[in-house]
């Protein structure tokens, strides 16, 4: 009997065909897919936890579980998905992951797969040039924005404070993504070492307040070392005043990290580049290909001005590894971040970009900016709504004169299922938001949700 772990050619073809059939089912319906599925009962949900059997079962049976398990929840591939931060997904990103998982080469150390490591360094180099970080720049691909923020913060801590960081202080605003403040904790920084700087009426970090805070802290013997700016907040897509923050950081010899996990790829567009002005002065930038480029979930990026700082913070060698951490000029990716074993994420970004070129990605981002403008223009003309924040990028946040009305409108939109929205709270007020980043989102989706909101307001 053949070893089932080594399927022959005919079986491999069959597996691929069955999986492709499920993918086709999905892709053929995606243009008209609602944003929300239907709930399953608790018993069915429990059934998905069934442990494996000794002898296994057919792929057909296994895929039928996958098909059913995919039914409930919100559908990121749907153009109606405008909640949280969208990600439509990308067929060619999935093809790249099938290939990289199938080839299963190891990209932690360069000697194991120097060519593949070079491909990944090439992707990172392209990102560094996108932000004009200079010739000493570098970076790596990680699992997402959370890990990119974490790795950036560890690098800043190490570069500015070395081993004794007990008096170090980090500055954020209340709109900084929670993954950044969580990352400070993971980096061994106590919560009383994280200071919240006030924002102005446009929800941007107040640069004067930042400087005052730093001066007071220094006078008290504390050591300000890191300011985390947002290159597009999750709540409202707001970009902090990056140039002003850089000037303050320079005056106090501090590291400036920009969390651009959501907004970073707008740098590909003219409007985004203008809005993100100053991002090239950052010491480190987190940005997510699994948001702005819509590759499958699991690919974030950290780019830094000085690659040596990443290496200083993360280099680790064991006797079982070669002494040098590079091979023919290709550096071990493991020396740049927390992971040793890692998937070949470079291919997930590289293959679609090489195949399609940059233009369709730029066009998709430009169209998100247009749709946000369209949504904002319609919303600001509606009685009973307040639109205090012009969108910097592609998130349109608005509130209701009566918060309860906002809760009712959200419920009405989401119960309809075609569009899915998620709320937030700003200044103790209930705020709804259209987060537009899915290339399948059209003005029909935006208008559909606004029509429901209007109907709720009229009663
Ligand atoms: C601004 C910002 N930073 C960080 C993150 C965390 O990214 P991830 O979910 O990829 O870990 C997000 C997620 O939405 C985000 O919007």
C-alpha cells in the first residue's frame, strides 16, 4: 500500500482539482456575495472540533466540513465588507502560498534558500524605496501589523536604551492601534511608561502637547525614547503630523515609529503620498500587505531606516548555525526579527506584483479614496448625522445627533447582510465608520448602506 503522506501524481491532481472546485464555487459568487453569512447552531459549531480519526477520511468529506464551517461570520472577500479593516484577498496571492507551501523551502537562514531569501529581500527593498528610507534601510515580512509594531518597538527600545529600559517612556495617542500598546507590554515596558498625548480637534497627535509632555518627563528624570505616530488610524484613518513629530523626536533624540499598517500602501497613490508626507523621516514603519495589497492574511511588514538596528536587536546564533548570518550578501531573515522558522511570505507579495505590476494595486487604492470621498459627501448632507472628520484616507467616520439612533442604524445595516459595518467610540460618542479598502467595494455598496441609514433616521 502506498504511503498516504506521499500521494502519487494522480492523487495530487485529484486533490488539487477538488480544492480548485471549492475555490471556483467561491470565486464565481464573490462579486455578489453578501458581507455577512448566516449563523449556525451551537451543535454544528461544536462538530467542527471533532478530533482526527486513526484512518482519516476522504478529501470530499473533509472539504464539505470546510464549506460548512465557512458559512457563518463576516465575509472579507465581499465588496460589502466595510467594517474593521477590510482585505478582499487575492487569487494570485493564494496561488503563491500554494506554491511556497508545496515547495516548503526554508527562508529563516539564507544558506537554506538563498534565491528565495533574495526574492524576499527584494520585496522589502521595494518597500524601503517606496518610503525613501535611504540606502542603509532594511526590514522583513512578519505575520501582520501587530508583529511589525512589536518588532519596531523592540528595535527602538534596544537602539535607544540598551538593556536598562526601566525609565524609558513611550508616547502614543488614544487613537493609536491597541496592538502598539500591547506590543510595548510584550516588550517589557510597564504601562506607566506609556504616555497618552492629547489629540487636536482633527484627532491628530498634538505636537506641542507631545513636546511639553517630553520636557516634563525629562525634568522628572525619565527617559523619553519612542513616539509612535499613526499613518492612518483604525478609527478614522487619520494621519498624525509626521513632520512635526519628527522634529520633536529629533530634538530629544527619540525614535519615531509610524504604524501605517492600514494606511501605508496609500503611499503608492499621489493623494496618499501627499497625506503621508514626512513618513520617509521615520525610523521604522509598519505596513500590511494583507491590508493595502490584499494578499491573503498573514503578511505584514516592518521597514527601518537603519537595518543594523534591527540586527542589533534581533541577532541570535546557536552552535548549530553557521557563524555568519549572511550568504553571498544575502542576510538571514531570522537575524532581523523574532522568528527563526517562518513561511516564505516574500512569494505571497512578490508573485502578484511581478505578475500584475504595481498599477492595478495603485488603481484599487485610488478607487478606495474616491469612494470614501463619495460616502463622506453624501453623509454630510443628511440631517441627523454629524461628520466632524474629513477622511484623510479611505475611512469615513460619522456620528448621529442621537447615539441610540446610531446603534439602531448599525443594526439595520448589518441585519440586511449585504454590507457589514463596525462601530467605534470617540469622545464617549458612538461612531459609525465606512472602512473602504476592498477593491470589490462599489458606490452601490456605499449607497446601499447610506440608504438604510437614512431610512432609520426618517423612522
Ligand atoms: C493601524 C493598525 N495597526 C495595527 C493593526 C494590527 O494589524 P494585524 O491585525 O495585521 O496584526 C491594525 C489592524 O487592523 C491597524 O489597523
